[in-house]
C-alpha cells in the first residue's frame, strides 16, 4: 500500500470532504440546523487549533482560552454598537485586542510553571468575564444582540450563510496550515524543544520565555479571529461565552482529538459537539454520560482520537 | 465609616468562606499533587444536602451536621471511584478528569433535585441583627459564620500541626514514598485527606446556603476565587490560604462597595457607572497580577516546592 493511505489520512480526508460538501447537503435537504451546527463546529475548531499550538506543541496548559474568543467577539459587538460596522475595522481590532491581552497574560503567567500557570491563566480569563459582566452599556449579564454582521463592502456578504460557511472553512484550513508550518519551522522546533526539556533549551542559549510569549500571543490572535467569526455567526455576544467552563470545553476538544496533531483539534471539536447534540436529543441529562466519558478519555485515551486511529500503524 | 465597618465584616465573612474552600484545595494539591476542579461541586453538594436535610429534620443545626457527614462520604466515594486513578498523572489529565466530574455532578444534581434550585431558611433567632459596636448592627448569622469558620480553621491548624494524623499528612506532603515505606497506609491517608477537603468544601456550601440560593453551578464562580486565594497565598500552604482568603474577601467586598463612588469623584458619573462595576470586580485579579510580579510563588510559598 502507498504510504499515505493510513487510517488517519483516510479519516482526515473524509472529515474534510464532509465539511466541504455540507452546504450542498443542507441546501438539498433544507436542513438549516445542520448549517448552523457545522458553522459553529468549524469556528470552535479554529479556536481549538490555536489552543493546540500552545498546549499541544508548546506544553503551555492554558486554561483561559475562551477569553480570547470572547475578546474577539466583543470587539465586533462593541465596534458595531459604536457605529463601526466595517469588517475591515472590526476584524483587525478583534485580532489585535486578543493578541494584546494574550501578550499581557503571557508576560505574567509564563513566569510560572505547572499548576500555577493553569490557575493563573484561568483567573485572568475570569477577570475578563467579570469585566464583560460589568459593562452595562454592552448588555452586561444579558449580553448584546448584534443586528448587523461585519460589512466587507462588495468583497463578501456575510449574510449569505453558504458564503459565510465557506469563509470559516477556508480560515480553518488556513489556521491548520499556519500552525503546521509554524511548528515545523525553527521557531516551532524551539517551542517544542522547550516543552520536552526547558533547561536544556535554555542552556543551549535560547531565550525560552520570549519564544513562548510570541507563541502564546499568536495563539491568542488566532482565537480572537475565531471570536470575531463567532460573533458574526450567532449575532450575539455575552459574558457566558468566556466563562471558565468554556475554556474547559476548548481543552476537551483538543485533548479528545489529539494533542499536538494538525487535524486533532478539528476532529475533537466535531466529535464532541456532535456527540453533545446527539445526546441532548436522547436525554436531558447528557452530562451524566459526557462527564464520565471525559474522565475515561483523560485516563485511558492519552493520544486522543488521533492516537486511536494512528496507533495501529505506529505500533 | 459605619458602612465601611459593615462592609469589612462582610469581607471577612467572604474571606472565611473562601478559606474553607481554599484550605481543602490546597491540602489536596499539597499532598496528592492533584488539581481538583470538582471541588466546587462538593461545595454545591454540601448546600443541597443541607437544604434537603434541614427540611426533612426541621432543624438547621441537625441538617447541617447530616450534610457535613454526607459530603464527607460523597468525597470518600468520589475519591475511591474516580479520583484515585488520577494520582501521579500530569496536571492536564487532572484538569480534564475533574472537569468531567464537574459536568457529571451538575447533571446529577439536576436529575435528583430538579433544575429549580432550593432555599434554606434559618432559625428565627439567627435572622436578627445585633449591635456589634455602637451604631453598627450586623446579622447574627453572618457573625456565626465568622465564628464557626475561625473555630474550624483553628481545629484544622491543631489537627495538622499537633496530631498524629496531621503528622502523617505533613509527612505525606514532603515525601510520600518514605511514608509508604514506613508502613503507613498511604491510600487510606489520601482518601481521608480528600474526604476532609470535601467536608470543608461542603461546610462552606452549607454555611453559605441560607444567604444565597442553592442552585446548580453555584460552586463554579467561587472555585475560581478559591484558586486566586491559593495563588496569592502560595500553593500548598494553609497559612497562606488563610491570610490570602481574608485579603481577597476584604478587597473584593470593599472594592465593590466603594470603587464606583471613588470613581464618581474623579470621572463623570456616566463614565464611572460604566467603569465602576467592571473595575471593582477586576480588583482582586489585579492584586493577584501584582503579587505575581514580585512573588511568583505566592506570599507564603510552601517550603518544598
């Protein structure tokens, strides 16, 4: 058999083919809900890909990633409210604001290790959650409905659901490509080296802190973009989208799919969200099954789904 | 000034509550090296148990005692079934596993007690306010919380520093292999410590139950505050947790009460009412950031970490 025909590549190509053809299915069957669900899956997958960059490849277990999602979304919402509906303004601001916050959080939290890092990223994300909760002008606790999607002039009309879907899909592929190029570059090798043995990387002479900070900021920026997409998808922003359990969900997506793999975050996101959707149709208490399932994944499925489908070949 | 004293008392009371949660978390982390996100679920369980038992027995005190025992047992069972396999794994596994447990408990509580939430009413003599100093009236129940928690903190201190069990706990924290080699049943010790942490969290939940509504997810907000307390105090240090809990309780409460007014004297009233609530709820996180810059290990770093 040719070398590329592994279970992993077959499944990856299959998932991508399903995602690429979904709008066709939706328009044929009239199943608009599938469009909504899958657009959401793709957007969350972009966030998961960005988390995988720092958590999977960089070994930085950030428990506050939903904050960047929220910042990106709120940037769109606040700018719309203040009269700037142009996507050419909104999206760069969303990405920039998330990057800036990631830079600040990273500068403080990357000084620490292990459980401190987990708790500190968690606490800073919660700070942003409370900040959003206190902004009465932008809806406070209730959130804010955004009555107009980002305007890109004649370039692209985001109100067209199919076009918006493909835009998200293209951005997802672009972020997967970006991350895989990044981690295989010299920069990425330093980041991965620091995950395996930080002391040695430092001894060779790499300023590990600065490399990590840059990596952390890039991931924040990517997640900010996902946030901008999410705000456009739901036409709504609320503090709940950056509550700390949302950050936990993102971690689950990444680990379930496979830490430090290019397509793992996408597969994990799709699996979890589809499973959640399916379970919620059968039972009102889906957590009774998802919760123990997560515990089992943490205990026995260390490589995630990617490890499961790739494991047979690797031996 | 009187308002300030009242708010300070509120702050101390919140701090006491945070201490109960943080002490359990920090014990569990210090000894078993476990990050436990399900700690907030035990807090929630304590509150639900208290509301149920108090209703069944018609007595707040009896209900509270039963609830305390029930949370301890829940903690022990949880440890044996789900937590034990997580020991010795990396922190990411802990986060995921205990996050799963949290999701499980939220839906389990919804299944058993329904989605509506509960209230726990106090005995009538607890509802009165007493004059603590001339001109300042303060609810008896909140004073009871402060008093009882102080007693628990003292008891915890004596247990950890002066008893044989406490000696084992401290020994387990500094060198678990050696404790095991000396013939101590380390598994049982871990289960007991987890149960103790669970009981402390449940105690915090049941004390808070009459003040707040008992509802699903009630532990999720306060868990993060307890994390902030641990970060400020130093992971693994009970003394640090005590100092940091009171600090966080005071700053959070007083900040919420006074920052919006202080801003109003500097900014326009429109700007202040926008910024005030957001800023005052961010205060403790800024404090945490500030402390991290100067002392990345917290105020009282545990000696062996």
